[in-house]
C-alpha cells in the first residue's frame, strides 16, 4: 500500500489523480490533500477518501473546513499555512507526492518532497522553470524519483530509451514538443486584443484551470514546457522543437539519429499520464477510453507562428539567457495573466508585460532558493507597475 500526498487536490490534476486512485484503492491510500482556499472542495474529498491530513493555506478556510468536518467520523486532521504543505510532502509515511500546485507557490513543497527522496509526480512545471538547476541537483543528491505528469513530458519520457541520460543519449537527436495551438489558432491576429477571459479559458481539447487555460491560449504554457523539457531531459533549447498539432492526439515525439521518430498517442485526458506515473514502471487502468484511430481520421502539424504567439518567443529568449531569466519570465506572466483574468489588461497586453519585465530585469545565476525568490519578488513588483501603466 503506497501512501499518496496530493499538493493541489482541488485543481484539475488533483481531481484526476483522485479518480485514478479510487480505481486502485487496494494499491494506494490517500494520506494528505491540500488546497489554497477551496474548503468546500476539500471537504467533499475528505468525506470520500478520509485522508490523514487536509491542508488549506488560508487559515480562515482551514478553520471553516475544521467546522465542516466536525461530527464526521473521519481521521482527518486539518492543518493550515504554507509550511504545512512541506510537512505533508516530506512526511516519513508518504511514498508518492503529486505536485500539482499551480505557479510559483508549488516550488517549496515540491522541493521538500524531492529532498525527502519521495517519488515525485511533477505537474508543477514552475518548479523547474524557476529553479531548474537547483531542483535537478536536489533530485540527484537525494535519490528522489522524478516522473513528469504534463502530457507532453510524460510522452517524451515514454518514448526515450531506457538507458537515456545526460551522458548516454541513446541515439536521441531531437525532442518534438507538441502543442494544440489553443482556442485562437485560426483567429485573425488583429482580433486577439479583443479576446475575453471567458474565450481564452475555453480550450478546444483539454479541461484545465483558468490560469493554465490562458497560458495555453498565449502559448506561454508551451514556452514553460520547453524550459521544463530542457531541465528534465538534459537537452539544450536548440534540441527542442515546438510543433502545432491541433488534435492533441500525439502528445509529443522523440527523433532519433537513425531517422526513427517515436510518438506517444492517446485521447486528451490527464488520467493517462497520471496512471502511468503512479504505477511506473508497471501499467494500470486509468479510466480513459482507448484511442480510436479510425474516428481520429487525420493528424495535422505545423510550425508555430511567433507573431501570433509572442509569449512562446519570450520563453525561448528566457531559456537562452539562462540564469534567473526563466524565473523572471514566470513571475511576470503570473501577474499579467491574473490582471487579464480580472479585466485590468487586455489579452495581448500579457506579452507586453512579460517583455517589459524581461527587458528591464538583470539576469544572474541564482545559487539558492532565496536568490530565486528574490528575483521572483522583484519581477512581480515590476510587472505590477507595468500592469498599472497599461490599465491606467
């Protein structure tokens, strides 16, 4: 019986993880569930899975959850605060940690799980975007097992040779990172500035949270995934190519020196990579319908238009700059997306905010999490100033 902590249980990845775990209750036990402030969602999950701990970062919502659980015959202990995330991630009884907190907030608890040598299922791409070198060094020194959950990186992992490493490439020549292109792939560029948050959050293939949906619409999500791929698979950005694939059936590909190209295919459902990582190196049922190739009928591919998707170009710029540039990129993007979702700025202003912050921030090599957090704070402050000018 493997005990599992889910960081970010109320989000789409957390919900999908619980769905897979419920199908294999004789193999996995839910040990801890966490969320930022979603007391109602966590209450329902606690009633179903009876975890040892439930964590809400917001102390008021934690108190509310405690009241809701009063009288229920559950073993669940409610904790609050960001420090409690690290506690349940590194707990000695835990074997597996699903790291699914969105954004920079997921860095510290995910790092705590790595340092405690857990099997870490990484859905929080920002941990690698912000602190790639430090994070991968911690994985190597602790002996943690790191398995990617993003459908693209999980696909790459499945297509790589068993002996693949930074030293032994196993004949790999290039990684092909697929991208749906989001909801605005065919929209005239001149109309992008009029896009509403509701339109940006309507992804054609995937059911995701609002922030990630906007990132997909700008293709910043793919830029962050490119940075993540460089760290996960020890490749320079020149060996990662983004390919538009609107059907989201091929989740990514690996090209080999002999001309072979291996692709991982499946219906667009996050339960597939979640089940793969939970059971790895075995396979278990995910609840996902098998892919019907006849019904799929066709697979289209094209190169991304960087004029349409300037955020992807900015991410490529950041990984080439190296150092703290990806952390600056991520911080500015989080502020800009939040401002767009609140109606303060327009859709095309997101790239303007990120571009301005990148241009005006000093790039340095961070040697600690504190240095990364400092870059993050400074970039957010600068991004808020840019948003204020654009909104005014």
